[in-house]
C-alpha cells in the first residue's frame, strides 16, 4: 500500500464522531488553575510570568480602548501555541493545519476590528483606503487596491498559519521516512539523517510558537489601526 503523506492532515473520526472538537477542548486541561494559596508553585508562577510578559508586550503599542481585547488575544495565543506544539507529538492531530479552522478564527476577529473602526472613527478608517497626496487619476485604482488588500488580510492570516505548519509536518515526515528507509541499508547516513530530523523538530517547535505569536500580533496591529 502506498503511503500518503497528506493523511496526517485529515480530521480524525472515531465511531462517526469528528475528534476536532475534542482536540480543541482538551489542551485547556493541561494548564494548572490558580490556587487560593498566597504562594504559588513553580509551574504556576512561570505560567503567570509568561502570560503577564506577553500581555504587556502585546498591549504596549495599543491605545486604551484596545486593552479590552487583552483577555481574548492572550487566550487565543495560548490556545494556538498549545495546539501547534501538541500536534508535533506522535499519534496526535494538529487542528491548526486545517484552513477552515484558521479562517474561522481569523475572519471574525479581523471583521470585529473593522467594525469597531467603522463605528468609532469611520473617517479615520476610510482614510486608510487612500494615501494622502495621491494623484487624482490614480484615486480609483488606489482605492480598489487598498480595498482588496484590506479584504485579503484574514485570508493571509489563515493561509500563513496553515502553510507553515503543513510544510513543517510534511518535511519532518519525509526526513523520518528517509531515516527509517536508510537505516538497514546505510546506517551512517541514517544516523546523520536522524540528527537532521532532531534539529528540524526543534525548528518546528520554534515555528509553531512563532506563528501563533505572529497571528495574534497582526490582529493587534489591525486593532491598533481602528481604535
């Protein structure tokens, strides 16, 4: 039977029930909940420190009205990091390799930033569609281009996350398959390939974290333009 490398990106189904919802809900169980004690343990202290530092860096360039999004953006960041990293473990499924899920996260949040801008400061939001000092003949063309670039933002958010994770998973599987195939034939080359696989896995862990941060950071920048 020929191996299909894209089978790993299919949404798993057990007894006719899609396990995508379970994969989205279970990561929250892995995080420790705050305790009523005055002194927290090391894991809880580290978790609180990370959340506080990330929230501070994320909200630093935002105006005061944008700080209302702190809980939403921080929760989204933690969810995406958890899903991306857990998807690298054996016998797991990465929900963020599904374009439908990524667009389902990106489109409503992007649309919310646009609606907030149109509601609170419509003149300033519409001014982004036409750069200041544009020639009169180019005004219609520039408005169309800026409108298309505005509408393509959520698609870019979803495709960026999907493409990076999909490419990384495919590359890891290709190198792992090459390592297993070369092991009985050329053990020395297989050991070198296994070393490459180890460093590639570390790189993919970094990519999983960075891509989650990039998506949330871009959403905060879109929010900054509209508050």
